[in-house]
């Protein structure tokens, strides 16, 4: 028989936390417009494209805000430990 198969940690794909957050922001945006990702298939393609463009812009803006806040917190804590 051979050796038992093992899964190396590097072989297991990990989901990008930023991608999960981006999807959550997109879903949040769509919800405020009365839609969901699952329900977009019933809308005309032009409307879906417009909603997804706006949702992507919203998500990018929110991600930038999160990153800016994280950098600020890191800066505060980094400078206070010196």
C-alpha cells in the first residue's frame, strides 16, 4: 500500500478575506436597492450591468475606507510603541 495521503497547508486554498468583504459590500448595496445577487437573473441585462457597476464602485469605496482606517490604526499603534 502506499503512504497515507496528507494535505499540506499550502495545498488548501484559502479564501481572500478582502474578496469576502467585497462581496458583502456588493450584497449590502444591492439590498439597499431592493435586490440580491441571486435575484439579478430576472432583471434585464442592462439593469443588471448598471446595478453591478454601481455596487462595485460602492464596494471599492468601502474597501478603501477599511484599508485607510486599518493603516491609521496601525500608524497610531506603531508610533505609540516607540
